[in-house]
C-alpha cells in the first residue's frame, strides 16, 4: 500500500493537523488520497451520509481530501463515558459493551473484532485509493499497551507504510521526546523514516543546530519545522484542543460556552470563531460572576453524559446563574445534550444513558421532558427549514443527530413539571426568588408560546421561544448553516443594541484554511522527500 503514517511523541503534537494538510496538498496534486485513523478516542463525532458514526477529525480530513466522509476512514471510535469505560462504535455502529469495562475487555475486543475491522478498512482503501495518510494516536512508545495496540505501529505494519514522527516544539522537551520515543520502539524503530517539528514559534534559523543534532544523533531525516499557522484552525479531536478565550469582547458579542466535564462535539462552535465580532468564553465552576455578567448569550454544547453534567450544573451553582441570565434577557442556546438540559426534567429510570442517576431537574427554560428509556441511539442526517414563525424568509438548515433519549414538549405541564426544583419557570411569574434575591423577568410568558424550531423532512424538531431568546435543537452542525447562525446572532445583537451583520461564508473560510495549511506544508516541509516516502522509494 502506498502511504505514510503520522505518529506523535505525545497527544496533541499536531498529528491531525498535519494529516489534514497533507491530504489537501495531495488532493491538489490530483492524488486520490484517503485519510485513516484506525481507532479514535473522542466525543467529537459526526454522522455519515448512511447514518453511521465516525470521528469528527477524520471527517474534516476527508473534506480536506475533497472526499465524502466514510466510516472506513475511522472504523473504531471510542467515546469515553466515564474515567474507566467507553462506548465502542465499530464500523459506525454502537456495540453493546460492559458498562464498567476493563483492560481485559478491551484487549479481547482489540485482538478480535478490532483488528479485523482495521484490516477490512485498509483493504478497501488499498483497492480504491492511490495513497493513504494514516494518523496514529498518543505516542507509539507506550510499551505497556503493545499487546493490544491497534492504532500506532501495529497499523503501520498492517499497512506496510513508513512513519513520520511529529513532536510539539511549543510544549518543550521535543528533542528528548524524539530520542526517548525512538529508543522505546524496538524493532519498529527502523520504520520511522522522518521527523517533523511542529508548532515552532520565532526565527527558525535559531533551531537549525537542533535539527542537525537530531539527524546526526538518530540517523533519521528531519522533514521540516512547521510553524504556528495563522488562519488554518482545524477541528479539534479532544478537549486538549479547546481554545476558548477568557476575556469578553469590547465591541462585539461575548458568548459563554459551558465547558461540561463530559463536553462533546464542541467543534459545533467552530463557525462562531469565524465571526469577526464574536468571542467565545469558557464557563465552568471557577468562572467569576463579572465574567457571567458581561455575556450576551450562553451556549450549552453537547455532552456524552447529559444526566451527570446536568447534576454538575446544579452542584456548581451554574444552573442558578444560567436561569438568572435568561431571566435578565440574555440568550441561551442548547445543542443536543444542552438542549435536553433546557427542559424541566431528565428521566433515566433504567440507567441507559449514565449508569447512576435515574432522574434530575433541568434548567426549566423550555417546557419539555427528556426520557432515555427504550430508545435506541439515533444517528441520522436531517435537513429542512427554520419554521416561518421565526423568519418571514426561507432559511434552510441541515445537520446530524447523535443522541440517546427523546425530548417531548409539555403542552399542558403538570404542576410538578411546571415547577423545576421549586424554582419558577419563565412563564409562571414575573420574578425569580433565590437566596433572598429577586431577579425580574424581562418577558414572563406562557409555555404555549414555545414552538418547534425547525421543520425537517420527518417532522418538527427543536423548541424555542418566538424571539429565539431560548432555543434548543438536536442538530449538530446547525451553526455551520450560515443563514441560521447569522439570524440567531443578529437576534442577540439586537437584544444588546448592536447593529446587524451580514452573513459570514464559513464554507469559503474553511476551504481557505485547508489551502493555507497545504501552503504551509509546501513551504516548511520537504514535500519531495515526503512524496518519495509515500511511493515507497
């Protein structure tokens, strides 16, 4: 098989970044190149055209290669449930796995169904593509994992491709990490044919002596030194890559993003980072009140564990803060698990979603209940339009659903459902009284005003107040729909007395980012040497 594997001396060394750049560079040269990562551990996922699930990182790499994302590009996806167990997605389908999990359970999986899935995927790629660019995971030098490893050197051997080792200069200790990694690889050391220094800041001439030393000491060619690449932000794979600011915008919008312990699909927010007047501010238990007070809106992103993260909101006091922000007229948008939290109650009596909590109170900002019973996981693409009640113009929308549970609007809430944790929903009174303080509601309303947000091919979806001040949807990728995102942001701007802004073309900006990354690869790496490695020369 023709190809190259990018392995790293550590997590977040820039493997995904470089694979993406190489995929765009090769695609520009007319090579039908396929990205591949045998196993990914991430809660950033997407749905393919046929309703299967795969890592968001490999989907982005497919876009860079000008391909439609397919699950053979990422046959195994591990989605962490807790610190000791993960949901296993094999060939795009959720497997029934033990709730507790163990290393022996995983070893059995890796040595059986796991490696068979990897071999099937590699065979398909070899038969249908000119070349493959493979991404490793973490470090290949984790010798304690070698007996069940199916993501680093085991995959390089299966595909029989050379390896380029990338290291993070910005993190520090890159020379030691290279030498240490090579020393621990054993017989696989000879498969490493190149080294790439990544995330370099400053004058590269100051680093030339380090490059010479590494080549002389290891005998491995340095393929280049990649700098920080401005304007080429690529979707992150895990929470290490979160890059939200802590400072509010002075002359634009400040959007708070709740950083749940089990945050998932935070790449949904990437389009907001392309808006010139928007700042994203991470919110957690340590967020000071002055930061919250300066926000124009709050977004509740997806989560792998809605029940536990909702309990975390209550425990940290953020639930109360979010209710007060909404009561004062600030906008709140919930995506997937964040949408489920906007309702009054979350029910999981059979412990299907979280394994611990059978029920908990939501935020009570939407008259809805989410039930996790007897519902298979939903993974599907969807498209439609924004409901006409929210805009006189047709606003097309599309996205994908990945979730357990079903959310139902309460058209005639019972008393226990109307009163969320003893606190009044927006519709029940003109004020909230908490800890002796009264917060005036700017728009007390009746629950009957709440409407489905979208009209999709298979029916209505989501819920929102008519002014979009509180809105929720299961659709991941909805913020990539430029017209809807602009409509929502302009509603927030209007609420803060700011002028409307025109639509930002995020698709064009994403393509420009791919092109900028490919240009950086051409400029800073030895492309001819890389092409020879791919060709097996």
